[in-house]
């Protein structure tokens, strides 16, 4: 699960994503769960993590917009 990866890497996955977004000038993130104390206990996390978009926002020093991506050529 992603939150466990955040914990194992001390959120370096999100930091690397922010750096890639800065390098390429664009990025796509997905919906995330904001960890609270109950989640931290339930997943035995070492700390309570911020929303990944908040971390990306701080690293890029910008606003992270949430917009739908419409792809008419993709089929599921």
C-alpha cells in the first residue's frame, strides 16, 4: 500500500515525484487519503504524514490544481 511506502522511505517517493514535476513542468497525481492518528496507529506508521499534494506544493512553491483528465481514446 502507498502509505506504507511513504513510511518506509520517509516520504522520498513524494519528494522524487515533486522533483520530476519541476524538471518536466507538469505532473499528474491521484486522490490520496490524509493520514490521521487512527490511520497511523492502524498501519503502524512512524509518524502522521501530510497529504502528498501538500508536500508537492511546498517543494514546488506553487498551487496544486485538481482537474479531471478526460481521455476519449482510452478504453477500460
